[in-house]
């Protein structure tokens, strides 16, 4: 398994409609720097020396990168990418979209590169503010290892799926770790096989340039996408918390 863990210590404030440099609580009074470390630790229980974690570094301090290296059993690499400030200096349409924090062509280009070299490997793109249950990675891995599934998988269950989607239709199946439901879209914390990522190569590159997550609607409809219910992870931002699980208890149980 390959994990691309996108890490940014400069984007401190919640949301993605601002530059993000003001240090404000993200969730339940917790700040970004603490959240980043606890979310990183939350995926470590199920990783070992056969796995590879690549920290996609967007202004992460050297001290934090060294701490990450010391706190994983997986093989460890760092891929540094250009900052948002640098990207906007050369972007042909810097004000094209109000959501600026997710504009990341370097990440998408690197994802395509990794997928091209590892078409049959499970590749999990994980942003740095998603907290996981202990068996979240095991459940993800089992879905692909024990079946012929080649679609997308997201470990979190956004609450708006239960009131924004007017159709409210989902396919429910039983997996080794519980029930799974079909979903129509997601943000960029997603897993699938390298060859499935590559089927949507140009959609990924476009989304990196223009902060556009709508590619997932097309990709999920064509390839399929599942998430566990209850979710095995959550986005630690107010309004985005996966239902049912006591995430404060999970958060408090992680020590560093």
C-alpha cells in the first residue's frame, strides 16, 4: 500500500475560502498543528515495513517531517511541492475559483506519476486533517485484497449525504468490517488502485489546476465508490464530522 499524506503547516485556519494563515481552532477548540500530528498517528497502526508513506510536503517544518519519519513503521519519503503563494504567481487564472487552498497541480501530477509506476498497488491520498479509527486502513486494504473491487473507497461518511442528495439513493453491501454504501462524490481523501486512478488522469490534472472536486462525480459513476457506515474516518472540521462515532474520544486517545 502507498499512502500520499498531504501535509501543510501553513494552512492553519478552517475552511478553504481564505489564505489560511490565521491560527484559529479547526474543531472543538483544537488547532491545525495538533490535528495534523494526531491524524498522522491515526493511520499508523495498520502500516508496516511493506507499506510506503510519502509525505506530500506543502510548507511542513523540518522538525515535523523528522517527527513523522520517527513515528511510522512504513517506508518513508518526502515529496515537496510548490506552495499556494508560488502557484498563484504563475497561474493563468489565479482568481478562477473561490476555493484556493485545494489548488494543487503538483500533487495531482505526482499522483499520476506514482500510479503509473504502481498500477496494481492500492494508493491512498490522505489529507492531513482526517482522523481514522484503528482498523480503518485494515478495512480499506481488505476490500481490495479479498474481492475483485477496483473502484474508489473513502473511509469517511460526510453528514450532508443524508440531506443534500434529494434522491437519497444508495446501494448497501456487506463487507468484512461492516456495511458499505455507494456514494456519488468526495473530497480528496480517497483510495483506489493505481490503474483506476489512471483512468481519470486528465480529470485529475484539471482538478489540480482549478481546485475542482467535481471530477469525482464522473469517476465514481463510472468506476463505483464506497464508504463504510458508520465511517472509519472523519474530516476534523466543524460541519463535516462523520456521524455516530465519538470522535472526541478517538482524538483524546491518541498521545504523542
